[in-house]
């Protein structure tokens, strides 16, 4: 097995799902963001977003803080240090895979 | 799926991810509130500098100094309060809340010190001509402000801000060419900067409010 293929098999399964990857990327550049912001930016449904957030929380990649602003519930989501490290690794792996596949330059079958 | 398709697909995914990583910059500026608040401060400073230069009896030097010191001291506190308070009323209920990372103040101070040193050195370099160091400095400051606006426009992908930023450069060059006094040069520059911030901020706020009507009883 060559180096690039090893990188593919070693990809983080929690982050290698487009929805969760997008959430992690949105949270990576900031201290935290609320549910409504993530809902707007990802374009997901509330249920779908909640399910992805629960998976990120389960993997200890995200921390979810629920509170009230007046009478309105407020959900703040933050990436944990473990989540940031995992996302750094994931980006590195993705770049390696992209570079490897581009370098292979295999012709398209006719 | 063949390898080339794989490579293109992964590259597209990677590009989307890079876009998402900087999305908060655009989201933070989307409502125009930051520009309006900053523009108001530039307008105040521009007025403090320009009014005594154009109407010598209007303000004493001591009063001007007090106003500048008070506004500079209050700026970080007032800016933070005003931006956060306004955003909580206008944009948080519409498009949600995003907490930006705290800037590394040590690096910011180093950048300001290096920028000032560079500006002063350039001023000294050209001061052999008929114009003073301060006039060259004002032109240099104008160019730096213009470049900062262009950089901001590129970061938040704002074509209108890019177009408006040329007003700042034009003001700096015009002040220099017409050989204005230093105080007038700086004042004109600050007012041009304020004009661009306020116009772009207000237009941005208007289109933001049109695009995002306030939802009723939504979860934050």
C-alpha cells in the first residue's frame, strides 16, 4: 500500500462526513458560534444539525453550552482542543491525498 | 470513479473547507454594524482635527487635546459595547451569534510600532523636497488606510468597499498635491475614511435587513 492510500484509510471518520466537516470548519476560525449561526451557514435542517452536533460532542470534538437569553433558549457550540487537533490532522491528510492523486495523473478510461 | 475525478472532487471539498474557515469574517461584517460604528469614530476624529484647522477660533488647542485623549481612551470600551449591543438587537436574532477569537494584542502593538516606524522613515527619506515630513507622512498614512480597506474588501469579498476605498486614496493624493496644511491633510483623510465606512456600512445594513427579516419566536 503506498503512502497516499494509507492516508485515505487513516482519515478521521467523524470529520470525514461533509456536514460535520463543514461544522468543524466553521467553528475552527472562531471561539464559538450559536445554533442559529450554524443553521444559517450550513443550510441544514434543525434535526440534521442537532444530530451532527451530537456526534461531534460524543467524540469530544465539540462542547455544547445550553443557556437562556431572557426566555429564549440559546445553544453555543465550541470546538474543544481535541477537536481542533483532529481538524488540523484531517486538513493535513486531505492535502496529502489531494496532492497524491493530482501527482498520479492517471488518464481517464475511454 | 476514476483517479482524476477523485482528485478533482477532493480538491473541491478542500476548497469548500478553506472557504468555510474564513466564513466568519464575512458573517461578522455582513450587517454593516462594525463599519457604521467605526465610521462614526473616524467622523468624530476628523471633525476634531479639521474644525480648528479651518476655523481657527472654533476650538482651543487644550480642548482639542482633551477631546482626542478622551475619545482615544474611550474608543476600545465604547466600540466593543456599541458593536456587541447593536448586534445583539439586530443580527443575533436574524443570523445568529459568532464569537470571534480574541486578537493577540502583543502582535497588534508590534505591527502598529513597525508601521509607524516605516511611515516615519519614508517621510524622512522624502523630506528633502519642498514638503515637510508630516505631509509625506499624511500621504503615507492615506496609502496605508487605502491598502487596509482593499485588504478588508478582499477578505470579505466586498466589491463596493473596494470601489469606495479609492475615495480615501484620492483624498490623500489631493491633499498632498494641493499642499494642504498637515492638520487639514489628516482631517480630510479621516473624513474620507469615515465617509467610506458609513456609506458602505449603511448600504450593507439596508440590504442585510431586507435579506433577513426578523424571525418570530425562533430559537437563538
